[in-house]
C-alpha cells in the first residue's frame, strides 16, 4: 500500500511520538509498503507558547489538498492533533476521504497543568473527542487508555501497542555512568506534566540521574543541585545510560504509554512507577518492575528484581507487532471526489 502519515511531531523533536513514528515507518517499509509523510520539515513553524521545544506548523488546506492529491495514497493516517492534523482532517472531510487517527498524548491534562483554570480539562477532552469523531479507527497505545477513551465516548477505538529496538537496547556492561550506586534514573522530557518533582523528592542513597531536557530543567536543577542532569542522550550512549541504572523511575500519571519503560526493561533495568494506566499495561508488576501507590516503595522493591528476568519479560513488545497492528486498522481512503474550494482557511475547528 501507499500509506500517508500526517504528523505535527517530527525530528528534531525528541519524544515518544517521534520515536514511535520513525520505528513504525521503518517496519512498514521493511514489509514492502510505500510510506510517505506530511510533516513539519521545510515548513514555516513557530514555537508553542510556554513550551518552545514543540513547534506549531501551519499550511493552507489548499496546499495540503494538493500534496495529498500528488501522493495519491491508498490509506491516510493522521497521527497528531496539531495544526497539520486538523488541516488534514478538514481536507479529508471535504473530499470524502476516509482516515484513521492516533491518540498519543493526553493534551487535555497537559493543557490543564499549564493553564490551571476551571473548565480547561473538560474543554480539552471535548476538542480531542471532536477531532477523532470522524476517524475510522482511533489507535490507542494501551488497553487502559482505550478503555478511558471508550468511557469518554470516543468511537472506533482500537489498541495499537508499541515496541523497542533490541539491537540498541540490551544488557550492556553497567559501567557507563561511573556514579555511586544505586543509580536511580529518570529518562524523558523535563516538563511539568511528567511528575518529576516526585522523582526529585525521593529519599534514596546513591545517585539521581536525569537523562532529558525541557522547560523545567532550570527549576529542577535549583530544586536538586546534587542530581546529575545529563541532557538528552542519543543512540548507544542513551541505551548504555539505561543499562547502567539500577532502577528507572517513571513518575508520570498522564503518559499514554512511556517508551522509556520498554527501553529500560530491554536493558535489564527494572521500572518503578505509580499505579497508573500506562505502567499497568507495560510493566509486569513484580517481574519487570514494581507498581505502587508510593514511589519510594516501588523503588525499594524494584532494586532487588532479577535483571535477567526483567529483560526477558520485556520481549513481548516488538516494533514488528506494532506495525502489524497498525496495518490491520488501516482503511482504504478512497478517491478525491469534491471540487477544491479556494477560500478554504488554513486552520480552524471544523463547523
């Protein structure tokens, strides 16, 4: 098939959505599919207010329609709910094209964390529900997230899991960081919704290490001057950082999956996490990590888990399975049928 993926999340952004799409596209191409993307590369963009690491990319519906027509896809998947996603949605509805969507991020909670005003959370969920309403398949990463979307009246929800690159993430020698043990690792963006204050507040011996960057870094460094802030690590350096840790702490209660948990587990490093939707679907409690109501309890118990058992328990996740599931939920988009309206606006919530 010729598969078109429309996404607002793309390199050089460093996040789980970008890693998922890159791995997915590689697997789909290995299966023989012709995968094309409409993404921010080469387009005018501006930083998102209060989160400059994320950019907003806009294009006119007329231009996007022309791109889709030139690609002539068999299927269309709209991966994100940003400006490119909304514009692609609008074009598809006007042209009678069927499409699927991905639910990667709990934007309603993220908006409420940054704009603590009444009604922001409910409005955020209403916008997300409206975006996904015409989708032939709303692909959610875990059963618990899928169940939540069902409760919130999303339609056509399908489960689409994630994977891990085992050629990169594996049990390396554990001397990479050279810090006093136990090494307690946080990996990911340094953002308000990630619950990193709970990681900082942990009363543990040894070393606290944060691999990642983001808008909260300066505040967190003042809060924890003894912690080790590594910034973003990449490739084998990043994988060896996971392998060197004794426990990888996942303090978020709002992530929809958390690829970092799989990456740690594939290196043999157990996960300590809250009793929250994503860890409940990713971590085999007592085997590949510990899920608890108190994060310090989870860390203490995770430290004694067998690292070989942790690595073996992570093997049920693969990018090939992820690609197979994605492929199974796609639908033929059909031909363009309507005439283009040159007055089409560049970005607006559909009426």
